[in-house]
C-alpha cells in the first residue's frame, strides 16, 4: 500500500520539511547522539535530525520512499543509514539509540502497535528517549490526514499505559493547523509524547 502511495506521484507526499513536532522539541535533539526514525517514509524527519548533528538510522519499507530519502539527505548534505525494514517482522538492535522517534506511524491497529512500542522500548538505550507524535481519535472528525480507523489513534491513556515505569516528560493532546505536503493538510487533532527509559 505504501509503495503504491509513494510511487503514484513524483512529489514528496508529506513534503520535505520536518514535522513541527521535531521543531517544537528541538531541545532533545543533541548533536552527537544516535537516533532511530521508525517508518520514516521519504526522510524529512531523519534528515532534520541529521542536520542537527545526530547519527541517524531510518527504518522504511517502501523502495520509492527510501530513494527519495537518500535524495533528500544528499540535497541537504547529510548522511543517513536507511534500512529497508518491515518494522513488525524484522529484528531491531537492542539498547542502541539515544532517541527513538515515531512520527505519524499509525498504520497499525492495537496488536501491531503493541509490537511497535515494545520494539521501540527495547532498542532505546537506558536513559534514552522515545518520542511519539500522532493523531487522537478526534482526527476522524477533521479528515485531514492519517488512517480512517479510530483504533489506530493514540490517547493519553494508551500512551501512558504502554510506557509504565518510564519517566513521562510530555503527554499532551491539542489541535493545530498542519500543512505537511498533500498527505497532512488542515486542522488536525494531535498528541505529543516524550518518555525517558529508566537507566537501570
């Protein structure tokens, strides 16, 4: 499905600028740290983190998206380690990254989400961060992006329950106008989540 979506157009589906979520949380993007961008699509978010001085690995399945991410990285003078990966089936490295970012990765329902979140937790270094940004169920009323499935959306309760024992630095739902390519366009119901993994 995603390869069809990306290959069906010559433009970047979600634009080339990073999600505003990353700009809003710039204080966590520490030069010299390692970062993993989960299901990163055409590279707009991983390229931004690399430009901030992080060593970035991106996981993505769609070949067209991977090719565009490489092109975007080259155009911005940065290097990415992009791995063609099925994030639900392929293995992830253990306790490797200072930051693990999942931005609009709501292409799975509750069962797939549990796998996603567990792998994100396992690949984060002790003391590292998981950063999630996505839609709340109210997004279905807007229809301006994201899947049309209520069960795929995030809530405060879902995110806090998934990261019990972690230090929750932010868990905030809000509405904002989003203009990110043709894929995300219009008033949107969003949630930001940042949590730190225990050091022991």
